[in-house]
């Protein structure tokens, strides 16, 4: 018999970086949850008032704030929380973006859905964009079903059973920002799990439309080509061809837009993937392993020391 969500140990991991304008709404929604939650905040060296806001208003025994001395990126910061949650015998972990917020029953309903659908390794609520007021299109395919299978859903709101984390592992730390979620979901499918959107759960994401600089566009091109080659669900030769075709398509789009410099530069990013091919092959091999990127014990020891000193400091201040 499945345990009630109220009796399960569920951790919410939030990575913050200069999130002052979002963090109140985010944390208030988590604290209003209809089930008990433990919160881990990994701050990626914010330079605004995010840390002060959290320390002055939200620190409790149920909320841990770990301040980094540098920006670790999305994946590596979340990895710290994932590893710590496992050491605390968590049943579920919920990844939440700082610019997202939930309804009181969101996580409870996701857990119910997960318990009754164990083949789904990652579940997301219906993600409603606050900026554009629309639901993710993939969530509208079948309102009659509790869960709609999808190939991709941004990691803004993910529920992960810890049994799945132990099988899949952590995010590949070679992805600093962008691409780590797609890469992770490729590994989820490789290990035989599904990805789904739960129709009984809703979350809101203030993902404002981003205007990328040419340098950022090229970075995203490289990430896309790299994660294509890393896709474990495809033959290695096929991934190389697939990434090359993506590069040609992207170059053609730049050509049509008369952005000739970008046309050549995006091709160069594919060539960079080929140059880094030996390293990417190592990362691909590592990602196949059960519990990939979990067995880095120093991270856990360091993390627990941070928590210990953090608690002493908080007690001293209080």
C-alpha cells in the first residue's frame, strides 16, 4: 500500500541567482503546500539582495540555505541538493526554478500520480507561462488522461522519486547552463523510464521572453549539437550525422536572415563538437552508468560541513 504524501519525506531544491524579484512568491508558494516539505536553497553567488531576503524572512529548521562562492551553474548546483536529499533518505525530490511558483496541492498531486504510475521517472505539473498566459501545448493533448507522455519538459518543475535518481544519477556537470535538462531526460528514457505531465497539478513559470546576444546564440548552438551527440538513445554514428544536419539547418537559417558571420560561426561550433569528441565520448560513457555523477563523496562531505557551520551561525545570530 502506498504511503500518503503527507508521510513521505520530500525535498524541494531551489537554485537561486539574483532572484530577488521572484523569491518571495516562489518560497511562499512552497511554504503553503498542503504536505510537509523540506527546502534546500543553493545560491549561486547572488550579487543582489536575494540572500538577505531569504536569511531575514525564511530561515527555519525546514529550510537550508547554502551560499556558493561562485556560480556553479544550474546542473552542478542542483546536484548538491540531490546528493544531500539522498543522504537524508528522501522519498521524493522536487526541482523548482526561482522564477516559478506552485499551488498548494501541486506537489501532493504529483506524488499521487507518481505512486500510481511508477514507469514515469520524471513528472511535471502543467506549466503555465505567466509571461504569455498559456499552458504548455504538450499538456493539452488529452485532458482525459491523468498523465500525458512527453519527450521533453523544462526542469523548472520536476518531481523525481529518489529511486529514479539512484538509477539515473545527477545532472552532467559539463553542462553549465542550458542543455542539462534535455541531456538528463535522454538518460531517463535510456534507462527505461517515461517523462510525463500530470494534469491534476499546476505550476506557474515567469519565464520572460529572452533576447540572446550572438555569443549566447552560438553557445546554445554548441550545447544543442553536444547534447545531440550525447543522446544515448541513438547510435553514436547517427548522433554525429544528426548534429551535423542541425548545424547545416541552423546555418541555412542564418543565411536566409543575411547573418553570414553567424552562418560560419555556427558551423564552427559543430566543428568544435567534433574537436571535443573524445571528451564527449567519455561523458557519454559516464552517463550510461547507473547513478551517474552521484559517486562524488567529497561533494557530500563538503555540503554537510557547510550545513553544520551554517546552522551554528544561524543559532548564534538568533
